[in-house]
C-alpha cells in the first residue's frame, strides 16, 4: 500500500533524513532539486539496488518553481505527500502561496509554518504567551535596554539569515548599529525591524519533539545543539585578539552543523511539560495545531532554586539536525533509536493503515 504514495521533499535542509525514513517504511521517495544543487540527491544518495534513499529527482531552474502548476501536476500524479522544512519556507518566501497555491497534500500543519516569522500574527511569541512558557524579555525601544541583549536583524545580502550584535545599553546599541551599517551587514529598514531580546546565559539545547494526532501522544525524539560560524571560531581566539577581531568582522550565528547531546534525566519532565503546553497553544491559536515534528530551542540556566529551561526559538516543522537519533530518547520509547524522518514516515504509514490520512495532512 505504501508504494502507491511518494514522499516528496525539497532538496535541502533535512531531505536525506526524510528520504531514508520513508524508504525504511516502504514508500517511494522524490526530491525536488535546484539546478546546480542536484548531485547530493541525483548521484551520491540515489537509490541503486540496496544503496541510497532517493528514488527520483525533479530538477528545477530555481526552488520556487515548485509552485508552477506543471510541477505540482507531476507531484499529484505520483500521489505525493510533501514534507516541509525550513529551506522550503525560505526559498518559496511566500506563506500565502504555501497555504493557498501549493496543492500537494502536506504532512503537518502548513498554517503553522509562518509562526517562525516574528512579523506575523500569531507568531511564536504569541504561542509562547498562550502556553505560559518563559522566553527572553523583549525590548521594543532600544532606549529601554537595561541588561545584556542580543539584537537579531536580517542580513542585507541574505534576507533569510540574521546578523547579530550585543548591547547592554542604548549607547552600545547605537555603536552596534553604526558598525553594522558601516560594514553593510544590514540596512536601516532592517534594523528598524530588529528583535531585541535579553541574552540568557546558559547551555543551549534543542528539544526535538513529535506530536502524534493519531495517538494524542507527545514524544521526545532527541536533543541536539548547534555548531555555528563564526562565533565558534571567535570564542577560540586568545582574549586579547577577540574583541578587535569581532569589531572588524562582526559576530555571526550561522549554522554549520549540529551535535547530538543529552540532558539530565531530572530535566525531562520539565521539557515534556513545555512541549505539552506548546501543543495545546497551537491547537487553540492555529488549528488543528502541531502535527508531527517540532523543536523548542532552549537555554538551560543554573539554580538556585533549580535549573530552568527557557525557550528562545521555535521550529514548527522538521528540525535540521539528522543526528538527533544518536541520542537515547526515542530508543527509551521504541526500543530502538529512530530519526525524525523515520518517525514521520511511521505516522503516515499508520494513518494510511487506519484510513485516517486526513488527520496528519493539510
């Protein structure tokens, strides 16, 4: 039965994770690639005998061409189920089109994807407020900055990446703006739309959850943290070089990879509580709520009285860290470690078997 469906995904981010999981559960796989970015899927991980996980590739001039009717017809003809990830959102860059013009059945809640963008309503902060989940204090007026803050502003060259600088006063904010404008890192319009939030000192951990509408069950599939450039390189510099180099090139938190991590078992109940509250908030504000994978990106702070998990970002779709299966949390539940891609395919497979596919698609 599964062979009559094709699991489709855009060729970036977590496409291989999606495809491997789908193949393991008996589905056909298809990756939509952009010309010049095809070899990973069309050559190195192409299905051949028992090797590989990408059965078919559709090459487009640019990723956004996936919205063209003739491309969508190809996916519909193959009985495609599309799995969204962050790169899909970024390269389409049109949430209205994703919600209304993209006609392929999508695993997950397509109406929840846009909450990642801070300029929409409801956004992730509205969801966190609704869920009564603590996140870093926000500052709307830079003149009110009274503690160390991280200023998050979209890059001039790449609107999907963010530039960052730190300030603990309005004076330092002005210096950061002047330096950023001088280096051409962002525009005045972009700095006017920047997010200014309290910088929380602690350990960064992403809790990668999966919510199953079929079983009304929240699962912790794994935990990870990020490897980011150029901040990691800067922190390895001798102290007397660091400040001068930072002024010249600026600080970036651009992802280069992830590291699988574990957390103290005593923190798990608090983590699950945050996940449960987030799931409920999404049902209230963006029905039908979260379906499948989502991640709460957090900072764990020290006591007393005890460690606290503070959420600073939300990912309401496939996480970009395929290595989380190396953490033990899915294995505690299933008896073997599974990836997010495999868990997605398992949910689709169960939905097909129970005749409830509509519960996991939008």
